[in-house]
């Protein structure tokens, strides 16, 4: 019986298939060496990894707190009703940083009238204070019957709160009345007259005049003077938490770091103020 001729391509195809790994026709592929099984980290390596992770977090946190943002808690009523006692703020430290900041990718803003700012208290620089900018360098300021006048024009302030029936000649007619009270800083008491011209307070270069929104319950530039530009740390960006507190708080506007105050989370939260932008 005649056999069908073999296909001459078949051996070549078989050889090609069997020699694909070896590169030599007709030879079997070589075995791939097995990868060694990963060895578990030693106690020493795990310890070093933990230390490295810890210091990475610490360094990042220091960078953020120093240059980017910082959290504070409002302990006084001097900025009501804009900021309430028990509000927790995230303060933007980049917006006014300018050339002084190491992070220069973001646009920076100049300080404008009406801005709320956080600054190192000129009388006690270790303390942080929050107030609203009213007078810019070169402005001429006067308060008459609680109304603020800038360069002779009354300032429209929908944020200002006044207490009905409360009157103080020094506070409400500043700087017309020189009969200062005991609440006025002694240094400012002696320096004030140098900045008054024709009954108006003239704001010096690179300094700012600030007031609290709660005008009758605010220790501000009327009582201790101007805020140097170098003292301004940043601006409150957002209220990320707000809790009710037992008392109305003081009038100085000094801020507190938020860490120790987180125990107040057990109190009733003001949900309508959560994540509210500060203006």
C-alpha cells in the first residue's frame, strides 16, 4: 500500500516550536531557574522601617504647620458673629507669604481692607490673635459714634456687631478722646499722639490697623496699636469644626492650638458651621 508523502514543513515547524527558548534548532528549551523565596524582614529591619516612617510623618507635619496651614480654636467672642467661641479654624499660611515662603508655586495675595488675619500679638509675640484689617498703610482713620471713617469716608461694615446702649468715649470716638482707660497698653498710650493728625490716626508704612467685629467686646488696635506686616501669619480659611461652649469667652481674640481642645468633640456640635469658609 502506498503511503502518503510526509509534509516537508512539519519537521521544521516542530523544531521551531521546540527550540524557541534555546535559540538552537531541534533542542529542548532550558529550564528557567526558580526565583528565591522572599525572606521575611528581620526585627532590626522592621525597626528601621518604623523609625523612618515616623520621622517622615514628623518632618511632613512640621513642614505643613510651618509653611502651609495650621489649626486653631477660637476662645473669645471678639470676632462674633463671624467667628464664634468654639470654632476650629484651618489657617492658610501661604496666601500672604509672598517671597518669604519656600513654596512659590501658588499665587500670593496682598493684604486688603476687610481681610481677616491671624498674627503674632505685638504686645506678646508668642500669642496668636485674629482680627479684621480696617486700616492699610497710609490710611487716615477715625471713629465717630462707633462709625468708622477711612480718609473721611464712612466705611460700610455689614460684619460689625454693636451692643445697644453701650458707650465709651475712648473706644467709640477713637482717637478723638485721650482719656484712656486702664485697658490701654502703656506703650501705645505714650505712642498714640505721634500718629494722630487733625483728629485722625495715620497708619504707618508696613503696618495695619485692626478691629474685632464685635466692637464693644474687642481688645484691638485701639488698645495696643498697629500690627506690623512681619507679624501677620495668614488668614483663616475654613471652619472645619464648631462646638458649643459653656461661656461667652473674652475679648482679646487670642487663638489656641486645636490639639488640646479636641476633647470638646463630646459636646454638641454646630453642624451648620462645619466647613464654612471664613469671610
